[in-house]
C-alpha cells in the first residue's frame, strides 16, 4: 500500500524541512510542489528527502494541488495526505487522518480545526466561519471546517475528484466535487499552531478571503444557477414588466413618460433577462457535468 504526503509550498524554506522529516515517519513518500518559490524551498525539500515538483512561476495553490493529485494518480497511490508546508499543522497527527480511510472505508477525511479553537485568532475564526457558510451555499456540506487543507484522500477520491480553481478556493472546490461524486467524507480533530515564530501566510487575510469568496461564488452559480440566478432574474423581469405597465398607464393618463420609471423598467428587464439566460446555460453545464 502506497501512502503519500503531498505538500503545496510557496517560500517555505524555513519550516519545510521539519514538516517533511516528520511526515516521512508515517508514509512512504513525501511529495512537495514548489509553486514558483523565490527562496530555497525546493532545495531544502530535496535535501530533507522529498520528491519535488517545480513550477517555474507562482501559479496558485490550486495549480500546486493539481500537480500533486496528478502525481498521486500516476503512481497509483492508495492514500494521500495533504498538509501545508508552513508548520502550522502537526505531521504527528497524520495517523488520525489515515485511520478512517484504512479502517472504515472513508474516501475523504478533513482535519477539523474548530473542535478546539480557543487559540485561533479572532479574525481567522470569523473569516473561516464566513467561508464555511458560503461554501455550504454551493453544496449541502454537513462539516464544521470546509477550509482546512489538512486532509486525507483514498485512491477512489484521488482518481475521481476534479477541480479547476487556481487559487486558495481549491479546498472548497475539492470538497464540493467530492460531495457531488458521492464520496464518503468525515472529519477528525487536528491541532493547529498559530504562533510558529515564522510568517505562515503568503497572502494577507483580506486578499486570501476575497480570493476564496470569488471562487465560491463561481461554484455557487454553477451548482445552483436556477436558485441564485434564475429566481432573481425572474423577480427583476416582473419588476421590469410592472414599471413598463406603470409607464404606459402614466403616458395614457398624462401624455408624458416618466424617465425614472422607464429607466427602472429597462434596466430591470435587461438584467433580469441576462440572469435568466445565464441560469439556463449554467444549469445545462451543471447537468452535463453530473451525468458524465
């Protein structure tokens, strides 16, 4: 049975060595995707014993995860654990994520950071909870921590999950796709070190959150286009028709057109029609993806 740890990394030359060496105690190989780092991340990873996939320029976490998943598929890995390279997650807890897959036939295990989140900074709690709520709009996800990058995947999951997001929204997209594919998913408590003494994020919290939200809004539109685009479109069309009727009635009575009413009618009709057409197109795309 081939067990891998996969690490997407960007400028993690300081913590990466320790993460790799500790991870190798629990799996057969560690694979690092160096996503265009400007430091010695790739060199340090090789010295520590990892197989390194090198992106010549920074392409985003999603691209790094794609390279790691492709590697796992090509070597026919049985279990894959993904962990960040910044040292916040503890490799010593890898067995917690492996056990449900090896013993209970789960396909995806999420490392839940919120089962004991007293030490989590307030801004992270708020940001992660908000992203969890938005993610659950895209799919019916009964999980506490949809944003955790510390996860394990079965061979079935690795072979069947598809994703296209290039940025940090990839964790949400992978989970949504896993639900769509009917994979068995559970959570396991993990510990997070928020004060490692090192910089643990390559993006500020606002940029990170907005990047994920943009990706999630795309997923929401694709997964529930009739609900989130079609219904608002129909409402705007009805509003537009209402103002159109009012404008015609007002003209018949006074001989004058009300410019605000006409502008409201035209904008509502145009935007409503666009949303309705988009919802139909996206519904067709979503339906075809599900039956493939």
